[in-house]
């Protein structure tokens, strides 16, 4: 019962969806038609980006309302969300994860590390940015990127 | 001699000739001659049985054949049913055996004993007097024992299995012998006709029934007399396993129906309550053991105990309903039980033969080592799938039909059966449901782990498909299963003749496509369910073909979380598949595990190796048999002290025995 | 006529039901939710994607989704949702319906085992255990329901419930309803037995079995799971609250009306189920047998009540 009162008192916590220009969809994602399943790959991240991803799918930003959802298997996914610079240990794993996704498939490089290795550039354990390993379709800059930026990028995939 | 008699006698004669061929011909000719002979005898036995089921009965008295009593034979529809079942099983198993026996099982004894075993199984239901019945029964026991130990040179477990089987089957024989002799003495004659007309006291009737039920239950592998079954059935050569598990165990059911319902004309409620409870316990215990078993043939053996338990639930319910005066439901329950006997014979033959193919191709029966046979043995895989579907009592399999009939008879008993029924029937339904559910899990395990996925051991990776004779035997059994599954309405009217022998009355099930029951308005149609399912699957396939835009299936590596390639050791095994079940039924199964940790020399905290062993012992065996066996061993040791080999001592025994006898005479005269 | 309408209704409406239930959960959790059309958008996208044949899988893996969907479609035609008169009523009774649904689960479990991955094996093993333990409850509930009418054919059971509305609130009926409700939750893989939206492989039952499926195969499985949920919920409402169902030779208008009523009832039940899930956590796997044993006891009591209180 206390949970019920809490639900009533809290009400809706999701912030209103920000305006966005219609028709602004990534061409590669057009075929998906408003439904994008994401498989997250941590290729060597410091976990800062993961915290932001968690908040994106939390109640406040609620990316699910735009048709994006995190899934457990790359077979179910349409897009990979890759965070962190690609470390040497994760290079093959990332490649195999990409292979496991059925066509059409997209890759989002999330955060500065994924785009250009960020603070880890030139480190001995790092192979390179994500685009060196698998083709990248969208990039989200920031260290870490703000949830609003991630939501905006995801909406370009779902078109909603 | 009419058609039934001619067919039956020809079948027996062919069996004898095949046995001779097995003994006398050179190795190269032996297999095809004995095998084809046995197959022919099986086909003739089936024909005789079917003719008897259709209403032609036959009887004969051969006074010269056995001293004192002579041989008395009679084939009525009930006997005909069991003849037909035995015949079909023998036909499939014999064809299969021609291919299977090439490796090491082509010896004279095996090839001669197998036709005799079939002949004995054809004789048991045809016997119409106590002496004939007992002789046929003993012949069946001895020939099957010979066949169980056929492989004793290669595996040590065979000898132990033979010992257990020999002892248990003879204890059962003693019980049947005592029961039937008491019956014959009370009736004043030993032919079944005289027994039918006997007027016995209720106490004697009860004793006869209990003694024979104990004997017959031990043959049917009913708990707690089942301990020989999961030993002997797996260790026998596979076509013999099929004969034993699909045909021989039925003789136990035949005996209970013949003696309890036909010769004794039914009895009080407690008789049938005993049968029903024994059946229920067997069904649950058997399938639980099967569910946690990782040995393919042992699993099938335990499943036989389960299915015989289900049959006895039906027989017990039939007796109960008859005792309560509900003839319609009694006929339905017995119909369900007998149909389940037929269905079980079909799928168990198929499964044991397929398991034999696997054992021959891989050299192992351990499910934990199998897998990946789908690509290497495609036909065997498909045939085993048919058998597994039938065994798991799902539509469109055949066991679904008989279990459906059984459930219908139980759930519609409630309004008329009083408080005892109101307590028993729901529990019986619960038992059937749980055993059906566990059977599904068991056969998903057997098929999914044994045949699908990737090979778990090097033996499975080298497997090759079986020769045509073996595939032919299995395909024949699979066809029988499919006919039984899709057209049970073709068999049920004939089956009702067999039911009428034990419980006179009209047939309980009618209908041409759908099954209509007498007095109950529940209807199903197994054929139309299969058709509807086919249409729905085809429709779904067409729909996906139409809407899907990318048609080409891309081959990809398994999703291994991006890590290295997956090895066979990462796969789920039969043991791991059954582990949650084992935990849920912890209290019943009482699994044992022990862990040995060997530390390295330098420090007790660093581990060098860990050994883990787990096994699920048969709890009934441990609690019931081991104490008895240890007492027997103790007594045996004591007896050894009495016989030391000293002549003086033996003379003293003689002296004291003589003195004792004289004193007794002096006192009592 | 009624059967065709039912199949179409279930085929089209089930994803919407799932979307509605997700929406209810989202709102209760303070989120906005993706809208009730989202499962259909997911399905549309999945059928356009590429099918994949993972290394080492064969015909069992490919046939499993088809058989799963096929069984549910047959059940949707048999179960009285809109009308009590189905041409298939003589074909399959309540036992057959239960067995057909089990056949679907078996197909999926075998498909999962065929992949030879550890997750597939784990999911299959757990699914089979739940299935085995659910079976006694279902059959005993069927028993309790059929005692009153003397048949297990669904049309007759529902018709008699329509004719005698007070029988629905008898103790036997209420206990059977509670038992069947728990069974429905277990069979459809909802909280507290399984969590349909989990990402953690170790807590999954159903999701673990489908990890290797992609594209159209996955679409079939998701579609079939949704249909299974709505058929079972529909069955529950038809057995225990059959008001508004078309009986006898109903005309088109009556059928449409009945369809609207059944949609409303199933939607309400679905919303209740979704709301209930917000208040509950998933049970540990080895606590599930206790839950199912409880439901078995209720079913047993239902049978006893139907005899002793009749």
C-alpha cells in the first residue's frame, strides 16, 4: 500500500519530450521504422558513459518512449552502442558482436573515447577508436555525453 | 483348426525352426535366417491376434504334450490383443536385429534364444490352464535371462543385471505359482474355464489376487519390485531390450487383467485400490528416476516403469468402477489402460531400437557424451524424435490419446464414486499430470541433449548412420506409432472386444474421426488436431515468406559473447539439464554428492585438484533391498560355520537329527 | 465465422495487449512509455531483418518458431473467446488445448537446445521444469471445472457458465480461478515466475531460450508469446467471467459485440496483471516450485469443494 501511495504522490517523472525537427532521420535507420533495439558494448570504457546510458533509460529521460530499448543479445539488436576506446582485449569481441547483429545494422560510438580514444589516446592497451574496428554510423560527443545528447542521437535513429 | 489356430501354430513352428536355424547354420546364414524367421513369426502372431480381436476364438487341448495335465490353449480377444502387440514388437525387433547383431551378437545361443523368447511370449497369453501358463511363463523368464546376459563377456555390469533379473523374476514366479496353485486347489481344477466357475471364500480370493498381483507386478516393473528393470533392460542387446520393455512387461498387465478381472470376476474395492496406488507410485517414481538419469537406455527402462504404472492406474480404476457398479466408466478405464499398453509398446520399441543404434554408432549410452547426432545420423534422429513425441504424451503423439481417455475416465467418476473416489481420483489425476509433465521434460532432455546441439564427446563426433535393416525395423515401429496416433478410432472398436472379455458390456469409445465416449460428452479428434496444426504451421510459414523482405539466411558463428570459440565442455549436459529438477525433488530422490579437495603440498590453502562426484541412487533399492540382502549375507556367513568340512561334525548332525526325530515321534504318537 | 474472427482478433490484438501492458507499467513507474503500438513496430522491423542460421543449428532450430506460432493459432481457434460455437470444438478439448500449448514450449526448448549454447540449455531446462510442475495444477483445475458440467469440452463449460452465472462464484470455481491465474502467469513467463523485460541472462527463462533467434524467427516467437498471453487471459475470462460471449448461432453483429466485450475484459485483466507486476519482484528460481505447489493445493481444494459442497 505504501508503494501505491508513493506511485500516486510521485506521478509522472518523465520530462516532456523536447521539440525536434520532423524527418530528421539517419538514412541507414530509415528501414527500422520507429523501433531500435540496442546492444551495449563496453569496449574499454571508464564507466562514465554507462552511468549516462543508465539515466537515459531511467524514468526521467525515458528513451523507451521513442522506441529504443536495450536488449540482451546482439541477435535481437539493430544497433550497437559502443563506449570507450577499443582495448586490445575487446577488439575481437567487438568485431564478433558486430558480426552477430543481423542486417540492417548500425553502430553508435558513444562518448569521446569511442570517437577518438579521448584521454586514453596512445595508451599501450588501446587499439584505437571504434571506427578503426567496425564502421560507425553515428557519433555522440562528450566526456561523458549528457543524457539529452544521447536521447537526441537515439531519436535520429528511431525517427520519433 | 480355424484361421487363428493355424496362424498361431504356424508362428510357433516358425519360431522353433528359427531357433534351430540359429543353432545349426553357419554364422553367415544364421542372422538372416533366424532374424527373418522371427520376423515372420511376429507377423503371423500379429495376424492371429488381430483375427482373434475381430471375434474368431480358438482353443485346443493337447493332453500328450505335458505329463499329468497336458497343454491347454485358448485365444480369445484379450489374448489376441497381447498376441498382436507381441507380434508387432517381434517383427520390428527381428528386422532390426538382423543389422544390429553383426557386431558380436551373432553367437548360436543368442540367435536361438531370441525366437524361443518370442514363442514363449506368444504362448503366455494363449495359455488356458495353470500348468500351461506357468510353463510358458518360466520359458519366457529363462529365454529372456539368457538374452540379458548375452553380452556378459564385454561388460561386467551385464552379469550383475542378469543376477538381479534372475532372482527377481523367480521370486515373482514363486508368487504367481503359489497364487495360481491355491486358486486351482480351491477351484478343484486347473483349466481357466474351471477357475472361472469356481466359488471361493473371500479370504482365499483375496490371497490369490494379492499373490498373483505381486508376481505380475514384478514382471511389469512396478515399484517396489522394479529394481531389476533399469538394470536388465539397458544391459540386454537393444532389440532384446525392445522385446522386453515393449512386449514382456505387458504380460504382467495381462496377468492382472486375466486373473483379477476375468478369472476372479473382479473383487472388492481394496484389491483395486492396491493396484491403483502401486500404479500411481510407479508412475511418479519411474518418471522421476528417468528425468534425472543420464544413461539413455536406463532412462527408457525407468520410463517403462512409469508407463506400466499409468496402465495399472487404468486397470485399478477399471476394477474400482466395476466394484462401484459403474460399468460404463470401468470399460472406459480398461480401454484406456489397454490402449496405453499398445501405444507404449509402439513408442518404446522405437525408442529402444533408436537407442541401440546410437549405442552401436557411438559405443556409449551416456547422454553427457552424446549430442550432434542430427547431422551424422539424420534418419535415426528423426525416428527418435517421433518416439520421443509419442512418449511425452503431447499431441499429435499416440500416448496423448490413451492418457486423455484415462483422464476422462478418472475425472468423470467423481459424482458416483463416494468419498473414497473423491479423495482418490483427484490425486490420481494429479499423479498422471505430474508424470506427463515430467515425461515431457525427460524426453526433451533425451532428444535435445542426445541428438541435437554439438557432440559432447569424441565418440559422438565419429558416429555414422545405421545399416538399412536397422532403419527398416525402426521405421516400421514409427509407422505403427503414427497410425496409433492419428487413427486410434480404427483400433478402439477392435480393442473393445478385448475389454469385453474382462468387463462384459458395449464398447466405451465410438466415432470414426473423433473419439466419442459412452456417457461422457467430451470429444477430441487426434487426426483433426494434427491437420489443424499442419494447416496453422503451413499458414505461418507462408505468412513469413510473404512479409519477410530478406530471404537469405546468413550463416553466423554462435553468439559466444564475443569470446573464444565455444567448446563442447560449455554445453549443457543431461546432468545439468536435470539438476533443477533434482533439487526440486530433493526429498524424494535423495541425491548424493561428494567433493574431494586435494591441496598442494606446500599449503593447505592452495588447491591442486577438486573432484566432484554426484549420483542419484535408487532410494527404494537402498532402503528396502539392501537391508534384506545384508541379512541374507549374514545368515549365509553363519551357515558357513555349520559346514566346516569335518566328517565328524556331519555325523553328529545326522545323529542329532535322528535322535530329534525319534523323540518327536515318541512324544506325538 | 466466430473462430476466424477469434484468430484474427488474437493475431492482430495480442501485440497491442503487450504494448498496453508495457504502457501501464511505464505509467506506474513514472515513465512516459513507448505507446501501445510499439510491439507491432518491433515486429514490423524484425520481419524486415535478415534471418540468421547460427553455426551448427539445423531443422529443429528453424522449425521451432513455426511450430510455436502454429500451436497458439490452433488454440486461438479452439478456445471460446468471442463465440462458444467453434467448428473446432469437437476437435480439441481443454486437455488438448493445454497439451498444444505445452507442445509449443517443447518446440522452443528443443530449438534452444539445438543451438548448443549454455544459455539455450539453461533456458530449456528451466522452462521444462516449470512446465512439468504447472501441469498438475492445470489438469486438476480442468477437473474441478468439468465436474459441474460433465465434459471437458470448452464450448459446453462456457455455455453452462453463461447459463448459470452464480456458479462462477462457488468456492470450487473461485479456487480453480486462482489456481489457473497462477498457472497463466507461469506459462506466459511473467513476474514473479519470469521477467519478460530482463537483460540479465542468469535470471531469464523464456528470454534465455531465444537468445540465438534473429529477424523473422524472433518476430514469430515474440508474436506467438504475445498471442499465448492473450489466449490464456481470454480463456481465463471466458471460463470465469463469460458474460457477453456469443452463444449458439450468433449473427455478425452479436459476434462483433462479443468481440468488443472480450477485448475490454482481456485488456482489463492485462492491465491488472501489469499493475500487479509493479508491486512484485521476481522469485528465485527455486522458490517457484513453492508457488506452484500452492496453486496445486488450491486446485486440489477446488476439486474437493466441487464434490463436498455440491
